C-alpha cells in the first residue's frame, strides 16, 4: 500500500522540484496539456492513482505558472535563507551581488558568532566561520570588510578576550580555515590583497600590512604612536596619524603620509581627520575642526583652504572630491569651495550615514514626522525619503553600483533587507530565524532563560527610556553600548566591564541619573530598574545580558539583544 505524503511534505517536494526544474521546463517547453490528459483520462489511470490525481494536477498548475513566468522574462523567486540568529554586522561584496553577515546564533546549543556569505538573489549561502562564545562576554564583532576582488573577508570576532584577533577568511576556498592575527582591521589595499591593520604595542599601536594569501606580516611603523590609516586610490601610499598613545592625542600629533612599503614618511598636516582626493594627488586634513585644508603631494604644491568646518559635527568627502557633506546643529548641508552651502535637511538630529556611489544622494539617520530610521535625500534638494520605518544600517548601506542600479542594505526587525533609495522594492536577503524575535513596548523582561525577546521595539525620539525587569531569584548584569547614547562616564562594554560591574555592584536607583549613566548595571533578584536618557536615537542599541553568581562571576551563556527605535510619537524631534 502506498502512503500518501502529508501536505507539508508534499509542499516541500513541490517547492524543491520547482526550484530544480524551473529553468529546464522553460527551455524544453514541457507539454503540460498532454501530461494532464494522461493523468485525468480514465483509460490512463488505475484506482491507485485516483487519490493522487488532484494533488498532482495542482502541482502541474504550479509548474505552468513557473513556465509562464520564465517565458515572459520573469524569474522564480527564491525564499530568503534563515540566519538562525541576530545579524550584528553586514557588508556588500564589491560587485554588489553578495552580502557577508556576522550573526549572534546558537550553534550546537552554544552561543556563537557566525559568518555567512549570502547571494542577494537567494541562490547560494556559505558559512565561513563559527566562533563559540561559551560563557564569555566578548566585544561585539566589527570591522567586516571585503577585499576589492571579493576573494577574502576580514573581521574581528573574539570568543575569549585573550584570543581577540583579526580573522582573514577565503570566500571561495571551502577547504581553508580563517587565519587569525592580533590587531584591528582598517582597510584592504585597492590594488592588492593586502590588509592594513593596527597592531597593539604596549599602550599604543603600529601600522602593519598582512598579505591575505601568504599571511606575511610587514610592520610599517615601529614607535607605538600610530593610528588610523587610509590607502591612496591606487594603493601606492598610506595616510596615517602619528602621535596617539593609549587612545590619547599627544601634543605633537599630526597627519603623515608614507609609501605602501613604509618608506618616505612625511608630515602633511594637522591631526587627526583626513582623506584622499579621488585622483590621489592630494590629501585633505582637518585643521582643529575649523578648516578643511587641501594639501597637494607634489613638491611645488602649497596647502590651500578648501571649505569651512565651522559648527560641523561630522563631514564626508563627496565621491568626486569637489564638495563635502556636513552635519551641523541645524541639519545636513553640502559645502563646496567658493559657493554657498546647500541646506538639505533642517533637523538637528539628522546624522550622516554615507554618500551614494554616484554622488547624487546622501543617506542619513533621522527622527522626523514621517518616521524614524534611514532616509535618503538628493543633493539637488527635495524632501527626504524614509527608506524603511525603524530601519538601521549595518556598515556601508549603499550597494556598489552594478548595472546602473543602486540599493541600500538595512536591518529591519532583525532581518537583512535591501531596498531602493526611494523605499520601494523591499527584498528580504536573510531572515533572522528567531521565534518571537520582536517585542513592542518599553520593557525588557528577564526570566530564567534570559531576556524574553531578542529584538525590542521602543519609542525613539528625543529620549531613550526602557524598563528592565528581573523576574528571577538570581542577579543579572546588563551592559549598555559605548555609543553617544550614554556619553557621561561610559566605558566600552567589554568583558572586563562585566566583571567589574559584577564586583562593584552600583547601587540601583528608580531612575538612573542622566548626568552619570552607568555602562553596566547589576539587577538584583526580583528588581526592576528604569533607564531614561535625554538623547535622540535613530539606530538600534545593542545590549548584552548575563547572569551573575554570588562571587560576581558570569554564568554562561551571555545574551545579545537589540533595542530598535520606533516612531510611535510622530512629532518633530527637533522641536
């Protein structure tokens, strides 16, 4: 006796069959009418086929739809894959066809950071790396960078803080394992598979270059005072900072340039923000936040003022090098030499994200009457457009120009989503795959199994307010992000902070004072605390939550949660 497949099993079989055979069916023009006649004509079927007839006809009707779609130039949509965890960082490939993503997920029951490479159209997925976290509270993964040829990925993921290192992974070679070296990734050379890194030295750091293929390590500076690093457009030179020790700018700090092999070092301007002209013939230096200066690199050139940086809180050089976008207390402007500034937005909370590759638009994070999240605006003026409500960026949002198209990458409700600059054509690249991943409200509830959700939606705008309730009989530690959200007395939320917080145990108050917000707090058994900060936030805050024992030690696992801003109150944030 033949067992009929269940509805779910049949559905899976039909979907799998459609995925495999869609192109073949379109090319061979399968005579569906003839096959259907065989199935339904009484002379062509036995009694054992009667029970399957309706299901098979339904399947063939689906096949007919597929063939018709392909015949008119359509494509069979592929389901977006599931990450199995929360995306923490993501980056477009150089050709814009793939996305690399680091997620916080459970692998074999162990909390881990995992790296996946996904095709934007859903046609492929490859797991590149898995780092078990155990009971540690590592820094969140950052610095995810593709090599220009798309062959390698560089990123920082730490399981044990003592083993924190840069990982360099081959995207194509499935038999290779990621190479780990101590340091911090800065950028890939535009002309070779060389990764510029900062290598810690005592209380400072030096600039090194790592060859991705051979893992050869070349030191370019050796005084322990170097910071930053920007390749010239042709990869022949490097712009860097000298005079920074233990994160502190020294009195003699300055911007320097050197050849890619470390030779011919020379001072070119003041410390510390700098950038290259698109043709590589000049550099731009920030003169004490007052003036952006252009410094030609030829011997006969003289430094010349470029544009004023008066009242600027951040600036980005345009792709053509002829203007800059700036954030001010009044909004976002475009400034160019010898011209009047073009005002693009008029909300003081708008913050620059990135120039579009063609230099015709800007992406920025804002909290406005029409919503809160990532916006785009044309540099020629016009109304800003909300790309996706309550969305946020993960790394560089703009897709590299491919076939004249441009899209943006955002995180929305924990999923990775691509969308057109005007907010249309939203496409899910990957689902987080987390059950009950989002909670709307202003309360994080901690139970015996940790936080009750992975993603929380809390009202954005001019304040960050959240209640954290411990419903257990154990102590829990919550670490807040080291971002502008908590400016006063805030330290990086590293594992050392977790242990320190567990030992010191700051006295909780009904409302944490805004003047001195803690970066981590112990919540006693059956206790509720309230965080209330006067800060307009437009990006998700990443929190880490761990259980603490009586000795002040963390009990694994440590949870990562994301607090997403929503725009429940549509009043202008700048008012």
